[in-house]
């Protein structure tokens, strides 16, 4: 498994800040991709495509963004 941003099959386009809609094809994922924000397989991510008010599209999440790293930490805390 690998983060969507590191997928060898689908190019990833990083946005500096979390945005509501998928960026330039980031919604595409292989079976081994997982959501960086949820730390779960893409198929289990409820926010992969965005669409909810004030919830950014998780397909755009990547480790290079401090905001996404914070969201990932918060999600892990909520699960425990």
C-alpha cells in the first residue's frame, strides 16, 4: 500500500492548501492507494471526492502540507 500522492500509476497534483474539489485527476487511484488524511484504503474514505461543506476532498491530501498532516493526526486521535 502507498499514499495516493505516491502512486506509481496515477500522477498526483499537489495543492498547497486543502480544497473542496478534486484537483487535476487526483481522484484516480489504484487498488493499493490509501487516503493520507484517513490513513485508510481509498475505498473506505467517505470524503475522497469532497462534496460536503467545510470538508476538503481527501484525494488531494499529501504529506507535504502541514494542514493535511494536522487533519491526519486529528483523524487518528478520533479513532482511538
